[in-house]
């Protein structure tokens, strides 16, 4: 067992690291879904834009300025998207809002395509994060080790925010019952805005970690991580933050095991790597059918 | 009343006949490579898939995002079946695999099989998935489309699907002949006939008692169930039929493109079709058709100048560079989604009276303005 | 508000129709450039296009039947995507081009091929090396060598020069270029007595750490990965941080300054590539091109930010001159005449003598240049060229 772990440690390390990044993105999905019942398809693209902004900022500014600036810009972007694309549709059918989300996703990708010229941009290597270290004979980047700890720290912070602050209470109230909380005098628009801003902030942090690991940004580099993070959110039970985090880690690890399957289990030549993305969806469908509420989700009752 | 209805029907048929004659004339006079014909062909193909999606989303209220997956199945079935057996065995397409299916069929069987295969998969996928609600259904169908794509690219299925590589040299539009002769079938007309018949069948279905049941489910599931409509059976029926036509449009797309590859059927393609449906108006067949032609014409033709340095006679290579077309296009889409969420047609259909009304309104306004001046 | 928007929308959507269709012809002939400017192969496509533009800058006219015609390039971006290839191709045909050059990347070339066939327009492939591009058709020509040839050379190099007995091959799923080249590499490598492990990665993948680990664990002695430059950047970066510890071998796509920039300063990566043209082989061309590129910031950006002369640029340059020669030989700008004349066309280009064999219309070439990446200077070191008789 120890020997097995030792030989395949590098797969697990990359799995845990990418899983942590999925988890951070997944929180954004799960919070927004919890409140608005909206799959925010544009969230993955916000993540990508954060990466792209970093590429441009860091070419002229030192990291001490560009990193906070990236976080601020991404938060502003999240706020703006909600105000422009979702707020006007608050009373529209849910499908219209979802279509609007798809439209925003399309717009962000095309904007990135136009302004970045359609080529992959090389992500700057952030000095300490990008350095190589050796753990138990496996070489990897510092960021791989940092990610899970940072993720968990952020989640704890977020849980404290939701449990013990006024705004957190408002968030919980809105996600429990949208209309009643409005009647109770909760300023629903600011709660929603703050939710989007928190989600975007975490996506920006995830983009710092993710792109430090996989140092190239293209207009579509947000869509796959975005979808996978969404699956993670569904897996954990949509609306549940710890669920999203656990979902993220599981998907990240499984994905890397599939990619490394030939080497880990010694079964070469079946082309399983083809399924490294599709697996996530198979996983999703099985969960939706077996336990639609996910690991920690609350049961919802349809009102007639 | 009855007479009026008959007259209207006759008019509609006449309009359709005229448009087909116009297409035939265009086909005879224009060069076969002219951009107009290209856009017409692709527009007709997208009309069919948009209408098939509208059947699900607009008429049955099932928010499905699996259209690209069913098109993929249709396209592959068609390509694999109609590829001449000598091509299959000559190693020029199946270069890295031993081809497994060594017979070939004609266009007609290929098209029908494409639809049937897509319908079969839809039936199987529908069994578990259709029990899900709204956005969960959307994401599950999206997931299935991705899984279909991955399976088609799998090495182990290489002898059938040519792995992840291109399929080509099947019977494409330039090789279609008029039955029992060697005369080439006018390609644009062929696409229009196939798409037209398919859309007609969907319209007939929507106006049948099944169609009314679909609409009842869309408007209120619980009420529909209370009235004795078998929810699951009708959902499954709508899903299977929609996929059947998505499969046929996939086959047409394969014919149009000359080559087909699983890679292109990404979720982005489904989004595009969804946007077409929204632009046209959810729940309007004619809206979907108009939107398809508009969408394809704009994105493939009229707005091309935005990418190529000069647009409307303005030369600005730094502004109009690669990607600008898509950016402008997505802004237009956002405007439509946000401000005109009912789309071009809403849930109404195009009819002579509406056109008349529209012209009259405009005419009156114009007259008013002139009078004021 | 809504009404103004509606009018604006209608204006934007319908105006192009009224404005279109005014094309002056005069004494101009058009050459289509069918190249990617975005997507996976965008970087390479832009460099190839630069070569064509430079050639057009040097020789902007051609004489047909005693009249001098201006040559206009019509450049269309095929987005490195097989499904966009057909529409990009019909765009070119709609512009009445006499001959088309391109594309970088075999997949799009194969996908666009039938559209050109249906229109009867000849195409000259510049660096698409997969045999299927020209096989079994009469309208697609090619001025570079083919993958069976390149794959054999690479396999021999891995087996004989690097002394590898096990090779790890990584291709992109559904990519004709990398898939084809890996296939020919494996054929030859196994014929020599080696063993190969091959894997593929899906489109849009950016996590290559598991593949790097697979290579390490498989006991391979060489990592063969002839993929697009987009993926190459990531592979180089991640093999450096994961400590791949074996030489990386790749084909012509990797001969790009994108690779040099990614590998610079990473002393633990060892990259060897095969290519069409070694920088410095024709100093006059190199210098002229570098001056031309440095004169304009857009050109410089398209060349990846510096004035490295990529092999694909030289090939693009030759392709343009080859096409002009064919038009001269045909003494006509009609696509059918040019197609006829192409079979017998010969030129001496900067990458060597170009003549076509008469079955598929492929160039007769027997030299592969080999380069090794110097990670200290961020430049290529030329290794002895391989000539196969």
C-alpha cells in the first residue's frame, strides 16, 4: 500500500491540487445556484478572464500590485455581469436567465478571443508558487502543495462569514426562501451582488493557482474547468459549500487516476485517457439519477 | 370559416412551391460555389435542428442541451453507412484501423438510419434522464452529449468510427443523384427538400393531439398529469422525435461539410442552436427558421468583413481583425436576449395577415411622418 | 430605448447587404491564403502567412500574356478548426482566387480539401505533412516532405542517435497531424526493434502532468510528442517542473519561437526537432525578412514578438513563389489552367529545389534538418541534416 502510494504519489498530488482549484470554482456555482437557482454558465469564463487579466497586468506591474488588482478586477466583473445580464431578468422564466448566462459565456470567450488575438498567452510564473519541490521522491510545483491548504483555509473563512455575520445570515435566508426574505426587509439585490462577488473572488484565486500550474491561457481554457466545477457542485449537493469542496477534490483525483490508469494499474493500450473529460459527466449523470440532491443537498419540494 | 382556412392553406402551399422554384432557379443560374447557395444550404440545415430543438424546449418545455450529441450520431451513422465500400477497404480513410463495416448504402437509407440511430440513443438516454427537472435535465443531456463525443473518439471503436480522425469521401451533396438516373441532384434543392419534409412532419405532429399534450405538459406538468396525460411517455416521445430530426440534420451537415469529425460537436454547438431558437422565439417554428437563416448568413457571410480588415467600405485592419465578428455578434445576441427576450416571432407563427399588419403599421407611420413634414 | 436599439440592430444586420458586392477588378489576380490565425495552430499559421506576405512584398506582380497583374492576397482564418475549414474555404472561393496556399496543420487541409475540389481551385499545401492531404486527388499539391518520411527519420534518430529502446508517444485526439506522425514513428521504431507506449489527450486539455508521469513510470527513454505549439508550451513547462528526465523529440511544428520562449532557462529539458529549413541557410533571405518584420509592429507581433526566422515562414515564402511560377507557366489566372500547370512547375526556393512527383503532387524532398534547443540562449543549435536517398 505504502509502496503503491509512493509510486503514484505524483498522480495523487496533481489530482488533489487540481481538485482544490475545482473546489474554489465550484463554490461560486453552488452559492449562486443556492440563491438564484441559476447555473451560471459564465462562471468558468470569469475564471479564464482572471487568468488573462493577470497575463496583461504582470507584464508591466510587479506581482505585489498585479495580484491584488486581478482579484479586484475579477470581483468587479462578477458584479457587473450580475447587474447587466441577470438582474433585468429577475422576474423572467428561469430558462431565459440561463440563456442569458450562456450568452455572457459566449461574449466573454469572444471578447478574450478578440483582445488576446486567439493565441495561447503564457501565464507569468509567480516566483515562489512556480518553483519546483521534491516530496517523497516526486517532483512537483510548490503550487500543487499549497492549493489544498489554501482551499481549506478559504472555505473555513467563508463558512465563518456565512454562519456568523449579518450578510451571511441574509444569504442563508435568501437561499431558503427568496420571496419571504424579501418581505422580511432583506435587500435582496445587494445580497445577490455580494454572492457573485464572493464567487468571483474565489474564481480569481483559483485562476492564480490553476494557471500557475498549467501556464497557458486561451479563450476556452475556462469552459472545461468550469463545467467540471459545476459537476463538483452538483455532486456535493447544490447549495452546500462543504459538498462542493469534497466534490471538487474527488473529481480532480479521479480525473488524474484515469489519465494515469495505464501506469497505475498496469493496463496499457485501451485509450482510457479519451474519457478523462467524459468521465466527469458520466459521474454527474449517475449522481443525478441515484441521488439528485447530492451528498449534502437539501431535499426540495415542488410547490403546486 | 372552413373556406377561409382552405384558402390560407392553399396560399401557404403556393408560397412554399414558389420558394422552391426560386431555389431551383438560383441553383441553375448562380455558380455552385456562390456564397448565397452555401448560406442557404447551411441555413436550411440549422433550421431543421433549431426546429427540432424548439419541439423540445418550446413545445414540450423540456430544457435539453443534447442536440449536438444527436447530430453527431446522425452525422457518423450517415457517413459510415454511405461511404463506398471500396473507399472503406482502400485504407485511404480508415488508415490506422481495419474497417469493420464493409458494406455501404444509398443516401436515402443513410439519412433514415441517421435519424433512427439518433432516436434509438435518445430513447435509451431518455429513460433515466427525462425524470429530471429543468436545469438538471439540461446539464444531464449536455453531459450525455459529451459522453457520446468521447465514445465516438475512443480508439477501441476505431474500426467503426475511425477513432478520433476525420470521416470523409462518403456521399456528400455533390454526389447525390436524382433517383434512377446519373443526373446530379441540385444540392441546395436537396437540402431544402429533406429539411422541408422534416419540418413539415414536425409541424403536423405539433398540430396533432400529441402536440396538444406536449403543450399541456409545457404549460403545467401537474395539471397535464391530472388530466390523464402520461407525462413520461409523452416526454420520451418528444425527446425521441426531436433527436430523430437532429440526427437527420447531423447527416445533412455531414453532407454539406464533405468531412465530419466528432471534435466539432461540442457543447458550443448546442449553445449556438439554442441561441438561434431564442432569437427566433421559443415556441415558433417559423421564427426558428428565420433566425437560422439570419444567424448563418450573418455569421458566415455578411459580418465576415469585420474579420478581414474592411467592413462597409471602412478599412481599419487594426480594429477589424480576426475575432471582431464574433465579438460584435455576441453583443448582438446579448442585446436580443436582454431586451427582446421574446425573439423575432415570440410564440406566434409567420402568416400573411401578420405581414400585412406589419406593413400597414409601417406604412401608416410613414404617412404620418410625411404629413407632419 | 428599445426602439432605438431595434433600429440600430436592423441597421447593423441589413446594411452589409446593401454595401456588399462592389468589387473592383482591374488588373488584379488573387491568391488565397488559407491559414489559421487563431486556435491551436494560430502561432504557426501566422508565421507561415508572414512568409507569404513577405514574398508578396518582394514580388507583388506577375506577367500573364504580356500584361502585368497585381497580386492580391486574400487571407482567411480557418481557426485551426476542422469544422470552420469548409466555410473558410468557400469564403476564399467566393473571392475568385486563382490558387490557394495552405494550410498549416494537416487536419484543416483535409477538411477544406473537398470544398476546393468541388470548386476546381488548386491548393498548394505548405507544411501539412499528412499523406492524406494529397492522396487520391488532383487539386491538392504540396511543397514539403511527408509524415512517413519525417516519422522514419525521427524514429531512426531516437533509436540510433539517442539510443532509446522504449519511446513514449503522445498525440492529440482527433488531430491528423500528431496522430499520423506518431503512427509512422511507431511503425519505424518497432521495425528497428524498439517498443512504444502511445497515448492521446483530448482537445482543450491543459493538465499534462499525468502524461509526463506516465512517461516517467513507463521506463521510456524518449518522449515523442509532435503536437501543436499551444500544447507544446504546457508540455515543456510541466515536464520541467515534474522532472521528466528524458529527451523530448518532436516534428516540424515545434520549430517555432514559441518553443524557444517556453524552454528558455529550463535547463532540465532537452528538445530536438526536425524541420524544413535551418535558420541561417540563406543569409540573404533571413536578413531581408528580419528587416521587413522589424519595420512593423503588427508583423513583429505576428511573428511571436521577435525576429526569429521560422521554417514555416521560409516555406510560405517558397509556396508563394511556386504559385507565381505556376501562374506564369499556365499563362493564365484561371484556376483550371493553374492546376494543369502546377504538375510541371519547378522552382529553386530558399528551402531547396522544389519539384513535384506526378502521382499525388507531393514535393520530391530528401532532406530533413534537425535542430536542438539551447535552453541557455533560447535559440536553435543546428545538428547535422539527415539526407535519405
